[in-house]
C-alpha cells in the first residue's frame, strides 16, 4: 500500500551505516545510532496502523517548522488531492493544554491543502515527545527531498539548539559532515531577517548561499536594514538571491578597485597571475592572498573558503 512506502524507505535509512556513526566508534555494518533506528521502527509501526480522518481545526502547527512557505506549489497538491484523494497520511502527535488536540509532526502541506478544500485530513496519530517529533519530521522530509539548502541549514541550527549532536543531525538530515558544516555556517552567519526576505530558493544550490555568506562577512559595516534594501520586492526567491549577490559583488568590485589603486601606488609588488586563468595570488610569509579579475568567477573565492578544512586535512595527510 502507498502509505507503507515512506515507512519502508525510513527503515532502510535507519539500517544504513553512516559517516557520523563511524565517528562514534561504531563498527561498520552495525547500523545507524539506536535513537535513529528506533525512530524508524516507530514510524514503520505507525504506518502499519489505519490512518484516521481528523478535522483540520483540531491541528496546530509544529513549534519548529522545516519549510519556509507551505503555500509554495500548493495549488498543484490541492488539485491532486481534489482529483485522486490524499495518498500519503500526515503524522500528528497529541498536545497538551488549551487549544487544538493535535500538533503536526509532518505533512504541513497536505494539511494546508485539505484546509483549502474544506475536507478532513488523513493522519496517523502518535504519542511523541518533541525530540521524537523532530527526528521523524526530519526523516520524512529528507526521504521526500522537499527542503531547499537554506531550509536544511535553518532546520539544522534548530536541531542543534534542541540539543542534538552534529552526528545525530547529520543522520536525520542524511548529509555528511562536510555538508552539515556548510549548512550550519551559512545559517549562523546570515541574518535570519535576510534569509526569510529572500525565501527558500529551491532552485538554488549551496554555492549561491556560500557566496552570499562570503560577501556579507566582507561587508561587516553594512547593517541588516541596508542588506534588506538590496533584496528586490518582486521575483522568485532564487531571483532575489541572485540579485542580492550581484549587488554585493558590484560593491565589492568598486571597493577592491579603490584599494587596488592605492596598493599599486604604494607597492611595486603585484599579485602573480595563475597562467591564463582570471585568478591571481600572492604568498608572503604566513599569508596567502587570492583574487579573481572577473565578476562571474567570484564564486571561486567562496568555494576555496568552504573547502579550506578539506584542503588542510589533505595536506596534513601528505606532508
């Protein structure tokens, strides 16, 4: 049955060894950490039960959302449910106190679509604490590949704030240590207000966000309000991200040109060109300077920065 597909994929995820597991001195082949595997088992048991029909008015949103905007692409899902019905149930957990009886664990878009159609939502209901809910939420959406890079980054930070270790976060998000480090560094260095002004940018990979992080770290004197003023009011999130990067790169180019003129006047020792490529460098003592001469190549600087840890490790292995 279709409702079993997700549980099977999660159970398979829970049985695979990972880099994070090996870091915890677990022998290859022993499987994922106990907490992750047990959560996959729980989800398998939940999916084996019959889904219930729940009035959407009885469901509150999760405290920690892993998607920026559930309305994005919602029209297609609404039409699909209108035509073929809801194929995959959502997962709810019981909540305490005044208000709705349940809190969504995963399936926020399915609930939003059912709310728009004025129908009840099919859902599994499980007694879960917040930690279990966050793990199952992360597992389900990692299996369905719904989150963008920046959504992954924000969710990784939220998991860390809830006390999850880096190894656990890597497992539930299905990413390796290097990717997780990039996710967390981007989410920590970019202002939240700027990230949400741009949006999820599903079409953008990690490189534009790493480049934006590099540019913002350079422009330390620029306020959040000034950054926000550079984000266009119209366009898709990916277009807004590109426009902001281009504006900051243009400002960086003007600044570098002014600094370069002053440096050339003061010093006769220019950077060395890397053969026929638009990359120049200069090594002096304990310092290395890298510069690109073409605007379209400026992402290379962010690429070098993001891979410094790996380059250093390779150098240490081969002194």
